[in-house]
């Protein structure tokens, strides 16, 4: 997993819970990196799992909720660092249906060692999108957070229902319906 995912996570933990919590979860985890991440480095996904698990233990917030909020936060990182990629889209459904064959393809060019999920489009209309998420990392809630913010970015909103195809969350169907005349 790329370092930017770790460094931005620790930034958010500091912002929400303070530097003491950052130190605490790093100390409670068994990290090969010792918690020193550079944005372009690559680290074991198991380090992220431990950090999130320990944050969950300390705060009593579920891992799902933590990953959802983290996904919503990460969208700001995309806006900041990859604004040009986002500017290619005029519509949230167009953007989300292009993750697999455009957005993450470009990411792979920048970071050949990025570990990305697959998002297969099963159905698509102007206002509806059904996609199948597959990833051994089971970060579907992080994806949901990014999707919520994608709709917000285009000044609209959506109802997004997740249907687990596999219990462990490594295959999840996203049923997305854009809400007409959403908040402007
Ligand atoms: C992971 C880039 C848009 C879903 C990632 C990672 C990067 C990235 C760098 C980490 C890879 C690694 O750690 O090795 C981008 C960029 C985007 C974008 C530059 C747009 C400009 C989206 C959107 C979604 C999404 C809109 C919506 C669902 C995910 C998920 C992961 C991920 C769920 C976690 C890894 C996993 O589940 O296996 N992305 N992404 N991405 N991305 Fe994107």
C-alpha cells in the first residue's frame, strides 16, 4: 500500500484525536516501517490493518466507520494532488464508472506498485450505477466515503447501498442511485 494512504491516515488521526493517539496506535502496532511513511514509499497492508484496528480499540469506533470517514477525508487529497484527473469529468456517474478503465489505470502509471481494487460496471444509466468491487483488502467503506464525496463534488447526492457478495468484504456490490435535484 502506498505511503500516501498511511501518511494521510495519520494526519487525520492527529486532527481528530491528537498526536498522543498517533503515537499510541503506532506503539501498539508491530510495524516494520516503525510508523515512518513517505508518500511515494510502499508498505505492507498489514500495517494499515493494525493501525486501524488499534484506533478502533482505543476509540470504540467500528473499523467500518473509521474507514468511511477516512475515505471521505481522502477525497480532499485527490482534489489537492490529482485535481487535473478529476477535472476531466462533468458527472459523478461518469467518473465512478471510469475508475477501472481510466482513473486507476493512470494511478498505475504513476505508481506501478499500487495495490488497487477492481470496480466492474454491471449496469449503468444516466442516474444509476451498479458496480462490483473486488479487493483482498476489503476497503469497501473507504470506497463508499470516496463515492459520497464524489457526488458532493458535483453538487449532488446519491443513495448508495452496499451488498456483500462475500462475507469478508472482498467482493461487494455497490448500488448507486443519484438523487434528482439533490442539494445544490
Ligand atoms: C486506492 C488513487 C479515485 C476507490 C487508491 C490508491 C491510490 C488511489 C493511490 C492507493 C493504492 C495503494 O495503496 O497501493 C486514486 C486517484 C483517484 C482515485 C488518483 C482519482 C483522481 C477513486 C475513487 C474511488 C476509489 C473515485 C471510489 C470508489 C479506491 C479504493 C482503494 C483505492 C476502494 C483502496 C484499495 C483497495 O480497496 O484495494 N486509489 N483513486 N478511488 N481507491 Fe482510488
